[in-house]
């Protein structure tokens, strides 16, 4: 019995050592989908509505509210792209509904620019201030 447990423990160690870690695996999947691991690519995925890629960026360790050079976050990019499903994923991951871009526009204001009532409703339901 002790030998059997020992062999099971060794097999578990070998399997875990050979498997890619979750962030590495997510980065590999992003690369296969044509995305580099960068803030700009994260926002491109968000703006285009690519839910799976956004989830992979988050799994790879991308901070949900990381801003680009213009201080826009992924939720702002998703709002501009009218990508309600991406906004939902980002909110679930803890994205801020009030993080302003460099031009001081909130995600809700960016949503108004895109003209998306469903995304605006989602943001307000999650604490965005409509005033």
C-alpha cells in the first residue's frame, strides 16, 4: 500500500511539472489566435467583442483595469466597440465602471458615444453613475 501511494505521488509530481501553468497555456492560446500579450492587443480584443480572447488575457495575468497610453481601460474599449458581452466579462473580473480615459470620459460616456442601450444598462446596474 505504501509503495502504491508513493508511486501515485511521484506520478502527480511528474504530471504537474510537465503541464504548462495556466498563464503560460493562456498566452499560448492567445498567440495561436493571433494576439500578442500586450495592453493594446487586450484592448483590441475587448473592442472587437472577442470574449474568448479577453478571458484568455485575464487568465494569462493581464490586469483587468490596465490603461493604455491614452488612459483607456479594456472596459472603455469594449464600450466604444459596443461589445456588451465583453463588458459583462470584464465587470465579473472586477473592472471599474468609473475609470475615466485621458479625455475624462467614463465607460458610460463611451457607451453613449457608441449608442448602446444594453451596455449602458449593464454599466448602470453595476454602479455607473448616469449623472
